[in-house]
C-alpha cells in the first residue's frame, strides 16, 4: 500500500484519503485520483479549496444531518456538485460531537447518565452499522450513492460525514465491495481512520474532560469516537446472513444490477502496472 500517496494533505481536515491502489480480486487495482473519503469540509482553507478544485473533484456526497450541516457548513469546492444523502444515524452524530458546536449533546448524555438511562455497555456503533445494513432508508441512501457515482461523468467524488468514520466508512465499504476488493482490505481501510483521527480524538477527549468529570459519559464518548474491527466485520457478516455474500446483498437489497457493477468496475479499475 502506498500510504503516503493515500493521504490527501489538507489543512482543514484530518481524514481525507484516496481509495486508489487497493487490489481487486478479479485483477487490477482501484484507480487513483477518483474515489475519496473524508471528514467534513467545514474548515477548508483557501488553499485546500483550490487544491480540491485542481484535483478535479466534481461530486461531494454529504451524509450529515441537517443540524450538523447548519452548525458546520462545508466550504465550497469550485465546480463540485453537492448531494446530501442522510442515513439518519443519531449515534454517529453524537460520536462526532465537539464541545464548541455540540455542547447540548454532551449535556444530554450527562442528564441521561444521572437518570440511569445511559447504557454504557450497549454497543451503539455496532447497532448503528447493522442499521445501515437492515434499515430501508439507509439502503435507499447508499443505493443512491452508488448510482450517483456511476451516473456522474468523469466522476471524482468525495463522500464524507462529520468525522469520516461510520457513515462514510460504511459507504466506502460498499464501493470497495462493488469493485471486488477483498474483505480484509476493506477492514484495513476502515481501521485507517484510527490512525488519521488520533490527533483529533485526543484533543476532543481533553475538551470533554475539561467540561465534565462524569466518567461514564467520558467512557461513552471515547467508545463512540473509536473505530473498531468488530463493527465493520459485523456489517459484512450481516450481509452474508441476509444474502450469502456481501455483493449478493448489494444486488438484492440495494437494487444494484450486474450492469451497474460492470460500469463501476470499468470506470474505477485499472491494470495494476499503471
């Protein structure tokens, strides 16, 4: 893996990266410079905006909810169409909360803990990603994402949420599955978020500690910020349970045809000698 090439160095994001270079099982590799994942684009600098425009980014898919978009509006990228697709995941929104813009969410968690309603042992992230697999609205959202990428001429796309972790991580997994990338590589890509978001997460945890000493709430927030292998593996396992294989699930539940899969592979796979 050419990880130095994978990271897109921007001043205003932590987790912007290229999906290029991953090998596909039928031969070849994912093309570089076409498919990207990121955290939100709220803090892009002028130079960042110019850099993304020069990269030819022409489609931005935003998975954030209305409240997240209003509090942290993306900076514009010239000539890029922005499409909002909301899988409606409140847990992901909490996981991406920060003291400056989402203090009310932290206060709500403190109140829930005081009332005995905060179940710190419940695996919320696991529940969320299984919801992406099983929830009809999420199925429609991610099906639309795949169809939109194929229908955009010369597509150079950034898909993102707030932290570029769960909603974006799942969307990325679907793209890589359609392209024929193996499951271990998909897990590897999912877990790279831990590396790229480490600085951001450490900073947030210190902000939380300065705001509250409630250890149950702090533990809950720390867990929500993490990116764990068992979460993405649970999603893959649920796809298999429903349809036999993840690709069969994508065809059956997302309505992605053989023709669209072939188009995806034709546009985003190149010979690995290129």
